[in-house]
């Protein structure tokens, strides 16, 4: 009889430990999900730049790929997390343009 009680207590302690561990991981998963949405938003912005690669509008001021300083976009990933996407475009010697992008969010 004593062995059954001891086994039940050990099982309950192990089950409580597993439950505590999984419930503590939940906030981290939510934060990671928001950060992933921010990164996908930046990827979407890069994908939209493909339509701006056109010889007829290459040097227009309305072209988002025209080198003109840093551009900032604030994206709300969810009700608790917003991220800032900064990018700038630089001409190189081969008349190509390099895009430098930084995605940041509060920790």
C-alpha cells in the first residue's frame, strides 16, 4: 500500500512539473510568433520592390528603389507587438542598387 502512495505522489510531482514547464513556454511562443510576422512583413516589402525594377521608372522620385535616405515602416504584428522596418537603397559602381534592411522590435 505504501508503494502505491509513493508512486502516485511521484507521478503527481512529475505531471505538475511537466504542466508548469509547458505553461511557462507559452509567452515565449507568442513573442516568437510576433517576431516571425514582422520578418514576413519585411519579406513582403522586398517582394513588392520587384515591380519597381523597370527601366521607365528607374530614376523617378516615386520609385521606392531610388536612393533617397532611410525609409521607415512601422508594422503592427499584433495588439502587443509592433516592429520597425528600416531600409535604404544605395547605388553601386555597376549601376545596380543594393537594399539594406533592418527589422527591429522591442524585447
